[in-house]
C-alpha cells in the first residue's frame, strides 16, 4: 500500500477549524501523485445534482455548507480530487491521503466537515462493477452518511467501530441494516475511555462476519481520531492498535484500499497513519507506544453492547 497525495488538498481552506491543512502538512516526506481520475464524473453515483450545484456555488465565494463544514474557493477542486484519489486507490490497493474527508456526507447535504462522500462513491462504483465490498470504518465517529446510503444493500457490508455517545449519534448495536441489507450493518458502539484491549476484542469478535461475507474488496474509512491524544473524542487507542488493524486486515483480505477521514492531533496523526500502512504492508511497526487498557466499568458496558450485537447478528451469521 502506497500513499496517493496531491497538494491540491491543501487548497481546501478552513482557517483555524479542527479539520485544516495542517493535518496533511504534518505528514512529511510524501511524494506528490498526479490525480488522473476525474472525480467529478462519479459524484452522481451518490450525490444529487442539486447538492453538487450547491457545493459549486458556495465554494465560488466561500461560506458554510452547514454549521460545521466550511467551503472556500479552493474547496470544490480539492473535493472532486479527493473523490478521484479515492477511486485511484480502489484500483491500486493504496491509501488516498485526502481532504476534505467524506463519511458524514449525505446525498443531499454536507455534514461533519465532509463535502463529498469519497468512500461511498468509490464503493458504489465497485458495486456497479459487480463487486462485493466490505466498508471497514475505524474512524472514531460513525460514518452516518455511508451507513444510511447502504443500509438496504446486501452487496455492501458496513462495519463501524465508533465512540458512543458522540457525534453524529446513532450507530447502536440494534441498527443492523434494513430490508435486503438486514444483517449487513455491524455497528460496534464503544464506550468513552475504551482502550486498546476493548478495541481489539471488538475487532476480533466481529471479524468472522466480515470473513463470511467474502468481500471482493475492502474499503477502509481510515480515521485516526480514536487515538488517546486526539482533540475531538474520548477513546484511548495507542499507535500500536493501528498497526495491528492494518496487519490483521492484510492477513485476512487481499484487495484493500483506504481513504483518510478524521484524526485531528497533528503529532499523533502521522504516527497512526504510518503504523496502519506498515501493518498492511507487513513491515516493522515504526511508532510504538505503551498499550492502553480500560476500567472495569467501561469493559462491562462494552460487554453488554457487544453481547446484544452478537445476538442480533446470529440470525444472519455464524458467531
């Protein structure tokens, strides 16, 4: 897995907003890649024409697409290149280091710093090509735009590990998809203060579902805001966990690509990113930290949620 990156992603100017250009500038020593996929032509796989036009118009003069999501004159170009880079990554099993992020965006509106839903557009393209896709969303927030779009599909298995309660809400253990997609949504809500121990147990507990689904492609919404130093959440992951995630995915699946979502501490973000990619590539872990564990109250709350989720999914999968 290699990094796909272009300086155009810095042109999405959000000022002092938590999702700002320093996030990517903190990741040094990366070569630029030419983004030769036209992301714009794929937008309607997910978004409505009216919303796409609204984004264009708002970006021309700059302003807010919603209270949390800023648009600048450079945002539209960056956003369509983020889609293009994610589609490139889906073809080459690489990591699209992009901004703006995407997994909170809905077909008709922006949300949570996200303009176009990069992972969903790339996934829908793969589904249209006859592929079965596992979306593994390890951002610390639920990818609400993504899960809602695919909730009725049995061609996409959406698996999210996210803090609850936290923005955007939802993502409970009882939300497992609807209609033909019943059983194809795995929401693993993690209590605040969850450490490495809970996180890896959550991954290992529900990995059998992902394996039984037998995806042709694994699409990763890679957010690193679960790290214990992150600014916006209250999870307690170490950099080690991102390495373990990458290695486990690489051990289990062949075709894996990723696109950047959250991660707002510019010191820890590069370490988590490189550890994840090193894990995928089965190279030595670059950044080691002391592993974290969880208090008994947090473990008990997680156990209750995980047991409920297991009961809900046993109707559809062997666990």
